[in-house]
């Protein structure tokens, strides 16, 4: 059951070409699916992507008109298994769930999609719930993408870009016959903004125009001996096709700066944090113009060797901003530069924390340390280090003024939640029999 009605938001899903959509990031993604000609959508609700299925649940009339099938799945494995429709048929499908717990549940189904590959575009929209506001285990989707060779998009927080990448994600999937993961961080899902709409596309095959005959390909079953050929196709055909598409469609972005001897490589989702840190250090303006060249990875897996080499070539050093651990991207970049015999020094976890959320203060400290090690002729480290020291002094003053920590805000059940009486009853029982060990899962569906 949705946490609220989305009737008002549904009206925006009908907007056409040239009209402006205003709303939250996850609702923009929902509109992007309709613009992409998706035939079916499924999902298992979990923050921060719950609203995608909820809003479509309130858009029944629109879905019936377009012939789109919507399914609220019993779990994430069921959602991922839905995408098997795109293994044999030229239909676009999208599913959504929370990561990393949801991606772990879906891992086997994802492997069985990745091995044979897909004919129709298959997109998995993942709520990447990492950081201090998270409710789950602190792991990353990146490892799942690498394990199964699923391409992983991590869009820069800009609604127009996110919407465009949803459509490009389907095209990438079809160009490389590979399912695509799109990780959406908490702030991307809940930020508000605007973008220019395109018309909703009715898929060629839909509930109102079904595929006339069933198709069955034995070579697309994930069993030997077909799996041996499938692995070869992954490496020899699908991987190069993905690199070609990512490069030709400029999925990743390079933003030039005045300091040509250094650079920063970052996950797309970290862009706003990096710009905020650079602004605080006096190295960027409000509009994102940075003194330091930036390479924004809207696709974090796979990396495009030519792009990495071209950005790093001729620089004294680059900083890799990669939130979470292990440092997959940093290690990949070091390996690519070593293979290309490029001597650029790569910094990352030596100046930034191995674990934990990269808020602006953490990045300010890491970037200033990087400048000290890089010894750029264009961007001296002293002003940045001085700024960081000043900020730390102000924090200490603020702590002294407060005198004690801010009161804790433990999570609680929403008003009207049917689960509240259950735990109330447990408390009443404990008054009679004494303290009990109570085990429970997280999430509204548990």
C-alpha cells in the first residue's frame, strides 16, 4: 500500500513534447520510462525508490491506454526475474528495488539475465541507500555489476540528465544485449527540479498488441553448453559494444578547468558534493565551473579506456572520488594507466576515507590533501589547506557553544502504521513476563 496518494503527480506523467515537468527525481524517472516505450514495469518497494511503483499504481488509466503491464512483486528476485521477458522478445522492461539488500536477493535472477543477455532493453533502477541516512548494510551495487558484467549507470544529480540516461540506458542495453543497472542515490531520488518532456511512447508490443507467436531459443538458456558460448559473447561482443556506445553517446562528461596539470575523476552521483567542496575551497563557482578539470562518470562500469587515458594523459596527478569500498574504480584506473604506460599519479583512498559517506567537509579535506601531494603549478595547496583549518576551528567553536550533542532522533513508525500495535503488544507482554529478545527485519513490508 503506498504511503500516500500520487494522483496529482500522475497528471504530470501525461505531459507531452516541450512541456515542463516539475517534481522529485524518482517521479522524473517514472516519466522517463513512459517516454522510453517501456512494455512492462515491476518492483519491490524500498527507499528511496518506492514512489516509482506507487505512482504507476495510481496511473492505471494511463497504463491501460499505453498497454503497459505493472506488477508489484513479492520480492526483488521476482522483480528481476520479470526481465526474462526481454531475453527472447524485443520488449523493453524496467524493474526497481532497494540496494544492497534487494540486489543481494535478486542476485541469482540477475546472473541468469546477464549470461544469455537480452534482446529488448532491460533496466534495473536501484535505490543506492549508502551513507549515514541509510537503513541497510553498507555495501555497494558496484560489486554486483562487476560480478555479473551488468553495466552500471550513476547519473549526475540533474533531472534532465537523469531522464536522458533512462532512455539511453535502454539503448545501451539493446546495443550490447546486456541488462543495465541505474543506481539512484537518496539525494537524486528526492531532489526536486524540472526538465523538458518528450511524448510518451506506446511500445510496439503491449497489452493491447501482443506478440503473435511465442519464440524459444535453446541457446539463450543459462545451462551448459550454452553458457560457455554466452561467456565468450560477454567478453568478445557485448563488452566492446558497450564501450562503443558509451563513448559515441558521450555518457560520461569532461568539464575543462584552468589547471591542466591535475584533474578529478568522480562517480556521477558525487558531482554535487564535489562542486560544493570546490566552491567552499574557492575553486569553483555556483554554476559548476571548476578550476580543476573534472571527469564525471555517469557510467561507472565499465570504464572506457580511451576516455580515461585521454583525461589523465599529461597530468601530474588525478584524484578519484569514489564513495564506499572497496575502491574498484581507483584500482581500475591505475591498471588502465599502467597498461598504457601513462605516468600520471592516481590518488584516492590515500587522501579520502576508505569507508563512510563523502559529505562536503570530508571532500574539502581530501581535495586539499590531494593538492598538497600533486603540487600543481596552477592551483597551490596553501589556500585550500588554510580554508579547511578555518572550518575545523569553526566546528570546534560550534561544539563548545552547543555544550552537548544534538538530541538523537531514533526512527519510529509512521502515524497510522498497522505495525505499531504489534510492538505495543510486545511491550505489554514484557511487562508481564520480563524482557524478551525481539528480532525483526527492516522495511515497511516486514
